[in-house]
């Protein structure tokens, strides 16, 4: 089993780096075409679009959500550990006549942004970095007091017949269904967030979005 999980980890490392050019195709296949809908579920919980609303797209991947955020009029910064993902996102932005000036490469546990500098942080299908205490402390630090953390955490195929059943099996054996006993909401509370899960329907699937806000404290 230890060897199996090492192989799975190696496969994901390749997908996020050397094989990043296959990411969009792989995502479309394993989601039965619903991947973009899953990502966009995060947008329903943002404040009204405005160039004054600053959004950090944390682990932006191939930049599909970046395009949505720019198109809707938000002030967007993209952040990802993978230079390969950064290059793909740059190409997508340029292709859509958008300047790729606000893409930063680095660790989520060390965000190079000022305190209280974002209205929202969005992360879609993040890996385990999102539950690292250092990551959550950094997100708390850079969010405005009214800010929110939006995490598209999981999606489940509810249709697709035998293919959908097979893909769900693949999700399970590759560890992407997580520990059913893990209470994300309670965990986020340890880092100063009050959170609530929301569910959205996409073609042949259902996606779960965690909406977390900074707990407001009153001054005596």
C-alpha cells in the first residue's frame, strides 16, 4: 500500500508539472465534462463583480477560473506552486487579450502579500496544502476582516452510467474522496473561520463548496 500511494503521489506530481499540458483534457474526462461547472460553483458566492474586489485564485492551475474572474470584472491575482501551470495560464490570458501580470509562483504556506489585502481567496480542488496550518494562517492574514475563503472541495458523479461508476471507483482508489470522518468546518474554526458547506448541481454531478468567513470579534 505504501508503494501504491507513492505511485499515486508521483502521478499527481507529473500532472501538475511535466504533464501539466494534459491537465485540461484529463479533468474533462474524469468529470464527464463538468469540470468547468465544478470550478464555477465558487463564483456564486463572491461579492458583486467590481474592479475594487480583490480575489486571490490560490493554486490557479491552468487558469480557466482566472478567465472567468477577469471576464466578470474582478481584480484577480493568481498564485500557484507549479511554473508549468503558470506558463499555461499566461498563454490562456494572452490568447484572450488579458495581460498576465498578476501571476505569482510560490508556496501556499508562504503567501507574499500584505495583511488584509484580499476580499476573497478561492481554491478549487486543492491538494493537502489547503489544510496545512501554515496555509490557513496565511489566508487568514491576507484576508480583509469581511473577507471569505471559498473552497471547491469535492464533487461526486451522480450520473454517467457505467462510466460514471468506474470514474467514482477511480476517485476512491486514488484517495480523492478523502476521509469521510474529517470535519472541515470544525477544522477551519481552529484557525478563526466560521464555515458552512454548500451544494451545487452540475451535469451528471454534485459539487460541494465550503464558504468560510473570518470570525468577527468585538472590542471591549
